[in-house]
């Protein structure tokens, strides 16, 4: 069974940047889409962005123009470039994969992103 592993989280000041990575152990093409979700303290997990096998992307309004999702199929890796970070971006960020069952059934362990003012 494929596994997902996030990395790249950390502490950054307002306006700073971070790049998250999600390494897929297995064939990334076994999934029809990859996504990033996040969960802030005492809030529900929310979807942030999706990238399909064809490279089509979609974003939650709160991050449009600041975050960019991309993928390197040769490296079985999905990235989330986060620029102009805000305090409200503070959360645990999770990588997820959607298989043929069309559900986000594969998840990483999460990586903490903290934005300080």
C-alpha cells in the first residue's frame, strides 16, 4: 500500500515562504489526484488545493495567488509552495491522495507550519 510522507514545515514570520513536499512511496500515477489539506488548532480539517495527473489545479480562495501546488512525477513528489504567509495559515498540513475509488483514502502524517507575527 502506498504511503505519503510530508516534509518542509517549520516556523516562519509573517510574509515569509515555505515549501512543503509530499513523497509518495509507490507509483504516483496510481492516484488520479493529489491534494493538500490543513487543520488549524480547534478547527476542522479543510481542503487547500488539488492537482490532478494532468496538472490541473484548484485552490481554496484564502490561498489563491499565494500558494502554488506542483508535482514532479519522476520523483513521485508533490510540492506546495507557500508565499506571503499569514498568521491564519498556521496549521498542520496534510498531503492526501485520491485513488480509483474517488475518495481521499491515503494520508500523510502531517507537517506543522507556524507563522508568527
